[in-house]
C-alpha cells in the first residue's frame, strides 16, 4: 500500500460528547489492523487548547488578525505498551478525568464600567483579543519510522 495507508485504522466511541468540568470522559477504542505493526505504544489523550485571536492594525492602518494555540490541559492513558500489534487488532476501554474549571488558566478581564469602556474602545478601534477553548480526545498507535494511526473526536465541555 502507499506509505502504509489502508493498513488499518483506529475507531473511537464515547458514551456522550457533551461534558461538564470535573466529569470523566469514558469510551472505547478499537484498533483494526490488516497486517501486523510494531509500535511503541497505543495511547489515548484528552487535550484542552485555547485558541487566542488577536486583532489589530498594521503600520498602514490595515486590519490584522493573528491566531495562536495554547495548551491549557493535557492528560493521557497508555492503553498498551511496545509490542507487535497483530491483526485483527483489539478493543480497549478508557477513562480520562476533565479538570475542574477553577484549575484552568483564566483570561485576564477588566471588570465593571472600566471593562465595558475598554471593550467598546477595542470594538471601535478594531483591536483586541478573543479566545475559545477546544477539547479533543485522541487515540494514537505510535509507529516508529512510520505513519501513526490515529483518531480524534472533538467534545464540548461547559
């Protein structure tokens, strides 16, 4: 096959996709192989990423927008270790704990009338910053000197 594609896949199911902070994310991961694969490990990761967008103006007065991602939470569970994974594969259950909301880094905000005035100024001048938190559960079969097999699912955390 071309560069190892179609030699297998990872499938993941979760009991639900909407969670509250502090809950446990549980699910099943299936490894479906067409041929044996030597791998370092098979793991599942829960990752929280804050996407920060900064708005401004350049020296010519044109609007600019810059995006950056910041990891705000990461935890993982090793489902299986280094070995030769044989067809047809296997099924693994996992549970990962979401953090409490108070344990996450916060965005600095100006409260009260001063905050309202500052926000209005940012809107009128076309400058400022916004952020959005995204949560992803991913399962990865780590294949040395090859293309990893993986599956990602986005979840909602409120």
